[in-house]
């Protein structure tokens, strides 16, 4: 399942592993602009819940990427989420 990462952000991969059950994720792959989470044995009725932390490298107006998830072996089953926009302000040092 690819998860979009906004420009100027880094993902804490450890946060993905900490938030999910050990049996839900097989591995996590970092790619430019996204983190790909590989799920284990997910069925239609299996609830999946996890979170991940983003760390801002700079301030500014940020636009996320469109999110798309597909079911392995069944490419007709896709879920899309539209991009969002937000303003990043770093704390005073």
C-alpha cells in the first residue's frame, strides 16, 4: 500500500512498525515521494489500522500526493484519496 509523502518531509519508518500489529506488515520500503507498506494476508473483512509520523525539513505550503491502494491479484479493487493542502510552521528554536 503506497502512502504519499509531501515534499520536504521525511517519514519515520519506525513509527509505522510501532503502530501496527507485528502480523499485519511484512516490510516497509522507502521510495521518492512515498513509503510503501506491504501488508500480510489481508482480506476484505480484516481491519487494518496504523499510523506514521512525518518530520518537516522546512516551512511552507504543502500539497500531499494522491493516495492509491490496490489489492494484490485483483487490480480492479482500488481506493483513491485526493491530495490535501496544509501550511507547515516549524517551532521556534
